[in-house]
C-alpha cells in the first residue's frame, strides 16, 4: 500500500491538474498570462528586490563566492529584462496545434501528427533567479505547467518572482498552479523531485556538472540534458587563416563563460607553424595549454594536463592540439568532445563535407563561430537550453522542444482485417 | 580510478566503434547487409532450427508455460518471415541524410537540420527470437549498431540468428560488430547493460510490465518505452451504434494479445441501455466486467474489481463503464488510460474535436478501430515498437524514430558581436 502523498507529491498533483487546463488554453489566454506576469513583475520590482536583498545578505553571511553573489543579484534592469523576456515569448507563434505532417492511407484513414504540450515540465536550476521567469514563460507558452525547483540560496527571490507570475496566470483566467515553485530546497527533496514519475513529463536541469551527474544517476522521470560544451575549432590545412583567427578569437573570448564558447583549438600540421604564433598574439590574455607539437611551435603554449583536452574551462583558457590530417582532427573531437558544437575553418569542400558528416555533435559549423549555436541566433526567439543528448531534442531548445506530438486518426468506421 | 572494463563494457566499445562506420555507410551497403543477412538466414535455417530445438527442450524441461514455448518456437515459415522482414526493411527509404528543415539567418548563416543515426541502439527483449532479426534490421537500416540482449531461454536461437546477420553485415563490407548479442543473460548483466552510458545512445525494451518497471527504475541510459496499451473505445451519445459494434468487436477480438487491442468500453448513458445488450451478444466469448450501471443494463456483465479499469488484460476480457457525458468519458480515460490509443465513435463533430484535443494519448481515433495504431498500418513499412512516452518518439516507431538530428551551420567567416 502506498502511504499518503508527501507535500511534494501534492504539489505534483496540483501541477498535473493545472497542466490539463493550460493544455486546452488558446494562444490568447496564454499570452495574456505572460503579459500580465510581465506587468506585475515590473510593478512589484521593489518587492522582488527586497526578497533578493535578503538572499544576498544570507549569501554574504555564508561567505559565498563573488561569482555566486553576482549570479544571484537582481536590480531594476534585470527585472525589466525578465519582464521583457516574458513579453517576447508572448509575441512568438504558438507551437501547439501545429500539424507536423499528415497523410491518407489506402483504406481511407486520415492520419495527422499534431503538436501538443508535454504536460508538466519541471526545471531544476541553480542560483540565477531569472531562470524562474524565463523557464515559466516558455513552459506556459508551449501549453505546459511549469514545476520549478530553484536553489536554497535564491529561494526568497524565486518566491517573489513566482508570486508575480502566478498572479498573472490567474488574471488571464488560467489556474495559478500552472506555475509552482518547490519551496523545500533540501537535497532529499531534489532527489524526490526527479523521481516524481506520476507528475513530471519532462525534467530540464539548468546547472553545472554535479547537477547533471545527479540527474543522470538518480532521475527516473524523462529528462533533457543541457550539458557541457567542450567545443572545438578545427583549423584545416586549407583554412583562410585570417578567417580562422577571427572565428577562434570570437569563439573563445566573446563570452568565455557559456557553453557554446570554444575550449579547444585543433590545428592541421601544415598550417600550425604559421597559425599558432598568430593565434597566440590574437588571444593575448588567454592561457594556452597544448600538446608537445603545439608547444614546439609556439613558446607561450604551456603543457596541457592529461584531462585538459576534455575540460570545459568556461574561462580564458584554451587547449591546443596539432594533428596530421582531417581524420586525426575528427578522432580527436570524437574522443574529447561533449557533442555540443564543433567548427571547422576551411576552403576545402571535401573537408567541410566530411567534417559535418562525421563529427557527432548537436551542431557542426563551417566557417562560423561556435557562439552562434543558441536559440536566439538560430531564430527560435527564445531558448530554454541547449540539449547535448540525442533523444527528443538536440541543440538549442525553443518552444517546439517543449512540446510532443499526438496522432489523430479519422475514419468512417474502418476496422482491421 | 575506474577498473579495467568488464566484458560487457568491451562489447559496448565494440558496438560504439562499429556504429561510427555504419553511420557513414551509404544506403547501398546497408541494404546489401540486410539482403545478405536474409539470404544467410534462409540458407542456414536448419542450423537456426536446431539451436531453437535446444532452447525448446530446455524450456520444456524447466516446465515453461505453453505460451512461453509458443513464443519461443521457430519453424521454416517463421524463419522465412524473418528473412522477408529484412528484405522489406531493405526496400524502405533510408531516413539518414533527410533534411528536416533549413533556413537562412539575417547574418547569412545557412542552417540545416539533418537526420543522422542515433549511434548504438540497444534492445532488451523477452522470449521471441524473431525480435533479434527484426530489431537488428531496423537499427542497421537507420545507420545504427544494434546491441541486443535477449532472454536466457532464447539464447541459442538468438546466437544462431545473430551469427547469420553478422555474416551478412561482413559480406557487405561493414563491421560485424554492427550487430552484437550479449550472451551473459544474468539479471546482473541486464542491469549493467541498462547503465552502459558510454556505449548506448538509446535503449528500447520489448517486453512485459516487469521489464518496463526495471528499466524505469534502474536504467541510466536514454530509453524509449514501448509500454502498456490500456486502450478505450468510447461510444458517444451520437454514435452510429452499428459502427460502434463493429469497431468494438474488431478492437477487442481481432488480436486480443497485442497492445493496441481495446481493454475497456466506455458508453454514454443515453445509448447504454440499447448498446450494452447488443455489445454483449456481439462479443460472445469475451468476459465482460463492469461498473454497477453497466451491470444494471446488461446481466451478462460481471462486477469489475477495483483495478480492472486500469488493467491491460491482453485476453478476451473487457471492462465496461457507463458515463453521463463526454467530460466524464474524458476523465475516465485520463484516470485509467495508459496513453496508448483511445477511440471515440460519434457522428457529433464537437464531441470528436473535444475528444481528440483533450484525450492525452499517443493516438486518438475517431470512428476507427484502435488496432490501426501500428507502424505498418500507419504506412511506416516496419516498426520497432509503439512508444507511450512523450519524449523523442510517441506512437508507432519506424526508421525515423531510430534517428536523431544534427544542425549543420554554414557561413563565410561570421562571428558573433
């Protein structure tokens, strides 16, 4: 006999019940909820900021690192960005109801595959409170209930933001429980959350490697991993070296702390002697660590530790390897890559085609910076993450990736013989 | 420090290595492998049958149930069906390389989303040895390595079939390890198999509820569940009752042991008094169990046990419920359904539209038998199962569902500003 439901299970049931109503809501109601939530967030900015101040005080008292405090901090501008994000999502096309494809069978059955909401989308995330608003907005627009579990350090901020969003949802005539924040931020509750199979249709983690590993080991609900990006730029023998420099500098330094930044440079031996010294100058301020061949060609490259080629530095640091040919480059990426975004710089059509066909990653780029692998840059209008797994969603996830499909089969009494 | 790889891990590495070659193979080589495998299976039918005879002897010695023995048994006809199945898969279009969509961004980047193989597809299955050939054929055609784990009772049969397929693959110039059978059929090996995260891109279980539950609880690799079908036929107030009878009888009795057979009849109260006695006559030989209202209207309906409405009988047994309106029917299905296939019989457009929009299942049917929810009947040419989950694949899974996508981004030196 199962015992009485826990508090978390009750929350899950409420999210499930709300999800059925949100799934049936038309675009107008969903957009109204998002716009009302945005307005309420703006109007109540002071409330949100004072909740955030309490979280910040606690973080400082606990001696949290400055980067943690920075991620946690809200200000008027950040709150306005959250509201603007909700309005932007409201302006996007509704993915629900889209007919993906359809056909007629010889027996006269009409078959349509229609895009429908997933149901309850759970998001488990670390300190940034803006995820509360961003994730809830995308989930709602795609017709889902948002079941959110942020970190303990951001609890007061997340509560204040959630209160605004729930009020917006209610103003639009939808159930408040379309946005639920889990307030028990213990580790036990996190583990129980990722095992709420009756309530959660899809779990999306937003956080670092230890969160991802916990999900992979303990989650029993379906999930989509927004994983590491150990992204490579491969400079081919036939590369335009000016272009390669520009792409490399952009991919490494334009925003080093994000998953689509480059972490590793792989250079064809034919051009390494010319390219590496130029790259080292162009990447001034970036720590370079490399294999023996790269070090022999450019003295500013330090020795790479054994695991440096598999690390996501998320910092101004780059690993460097010299390879004899395209096959060796593809093999290097197969061994060390994380399946996120991999770029080749080349003018050689065959090399470009082999690279795009043989490198196994969510995105492969030819003569472009890895930094473009992103929902906004792909034109999705918004993104909830970048999937590095192969099932369901791969690469930047927009609204469509927060839906599933349903077959609708229409007949006139057909039976199977 | 991780220890040396286990035998199973070695097998996984071999499958992974082979998968890279199969992924690059063109349609001609993959089809040649399937056709050669089919021919070898036919030529070596005696070998396969004698391996199967040994499995059958062992099953009888262990006192296996007759249904188990029936599922295990091969004969010339079944082997020819397996070979024909491989030839049929060879005749299907290759899903790999299909451009799912593509567009150009304002900055000139060309983005294409291209269908690519998953990599290593693992299949864990129960007694039927034909799954070895069917699953391997579909995996190979979609460019994947097939990593198979059948049951201990069918090990000799599966080994014999796998040997034929591996020889066929080798004849086509592809690596034999594109088809690998795990020969350790212990429960420990099964659990380790479903946790081989480095080697398995997607796991598909083919088996009963206890296998599914084991996967849900213990698997750490990504999986797609081919789950239960507790399928309903709802006879609306506005149904053509002749059509409803024909659909009900077909859905329940045409092949009661499969997942898309109906397990439950839900009838609108306005027509239940007329429909239930006619249904009981038409379903002679089917055991009917129902709620109090249905029993009051038709004496041959016995009392339903509390869990009968949530059970997949897979037998000549049907649960029956009378409801007051469409909302109650939709609620009944939401509570008891398994998200597989749900049918409404009605002439009322509004009822049909509400049912198809509000019932949450892989397939919803209007005026057609649930038995049509099947890869062959949908026109996919073949199927590896019917997914009842919402991520990645939902409903019948054909070749496309054994693939993933990759973004290919082509530029002329674009960098992000």
